[in-house]
């Protein structure tokens, strides 16, 4: 059992307990922290509180982290496209139509199932039994580079780099329309959509700051091949930001054209390059995943 103690500063006064803990401990998922709060493993000034409890200046928050549980998720012999691997990290090129970690309705065939088979017992346990090794994720229909952590030390290190936005993340995507500015920046806080809770949106309340830099690589008649560099990594960030300026990703039936004229399987988005400081060598490294075949085929049609 590990224990952590925090004292609430003035900037965090009136913040929800679960949100506060997720900001202090980015290596843990918010749902995992909410479970610990519900289980009584979080104490505020010697009292148990609910996840939505509003903290006060100078209160003391104590959290007890139980040892990682043995996972009940099955290891599955699913081929992995490995871009890089050593004793601390594994970087894979995630294919389209693969969920990163198990969740309701997706308990097999996920990246976690495949990684568990490949890595055996060498995975970080920080995120609990259904997310071993997972320090960040990309959408089911987004392809590309994803880091898997093989031990808790690398997990904490990479999570901290993600928290301070020092990880270099470059994406490729194909959007609809004629993009008039060859390059630019989209800024807008992203949070849960106020009406459709399954979607994200640019919001004025309860959102997180999000910044996306874009560059047009090729302009076609009714579409553009683009590169995106993320300053932040919010859920559906590129999809929401590009839709907000009138250029949703092709194939994105959630934020774009629901008719999907090119009959694509989800949004045309690829996490091409990821760069970060290696947790053991402390040297910057960068890994890139080749653009998927369906991108090349679609670009030929658009040309």
C-alpha cells in the first residue's frame, strides 16, 4: 500500500475532489481515482468525502493506493506492429478498428489483450487490472504510434511528460473542404458536449485548454491532406477543433458528414510521430508510424 498526502493550494480551492486528484496524479485514470474515493481510500481532513466534494484552501488530502491486482483480462495472441521496444517501453502502430483497452462491450480483441500476450508479466500496473501498461490512448478508428509502459517507473515518467505537454505528437489527417489558410492554430477549451454526452465540444465552462497547430500538405478540390501538431492531448481534440472551423475529418460521422460519402471506417486520422525523453536514458527519442494504406488509396482518388 502506497500513501500520498497533498495540501490544497489557493488555486485548487473549490475544485472537485476527483478532478483535483486526477491533476495531482496524472498517472492514474480519473475513473480509478473515483473508485478509490468510493472505496474510502481517500481522506480529506480525517473524513471520507464523495468524488464531487468541493475542496477548501489548506485542506489535507490523503490517498492510499492498493497494490496492483492480478488482471482477469485474457492475454490474446494478436499480431502487433512493433515500431520500437526495450526493457522499459514498447511503441506499437495501432491498427484501425482496434480499441486500446477493455471496456463495456470490448473485453477481447483490444490492444491490451495483445500487449499482455507479447509482454507477459512486464507491464506497469498503475492503471489497475484492465489497463496494464496504458499511459495514453488514441481512438478506436485512429491509427498510429502508441507508447506502452513495461514498468511503473517508466509509466510515471511518461505520464508526467504528457501532463506538462512536452511530448511531441504529430498527426496526419484528411479533412473536407478548401482550407484557405495554409497553416494556423485552433484554440478552444474542450469538454463534454452539453446535450450529447457521448460527444466532446468546444465549451465555455468545465472544459480543458486545447491547442492544435495545423498545416496543409496538399489541397484537393473538396478536401485537404493535413498535418497536425498537438500542444495538448484532449479527447477527440483534432476532430473537434477541425470540425469547429468547418473542416471535419473525412469519415468522421460523429463530428462531420453523417452520410460518409467515401464509405470510410471512421475518421481519417493517423498518429504518425511521437517524441519524448526516454525514461531511463534521459535522451530525446522519436518514433514514426508509416501512413496506412487506406490513406494512400484515398489520396490517389482525391488527386
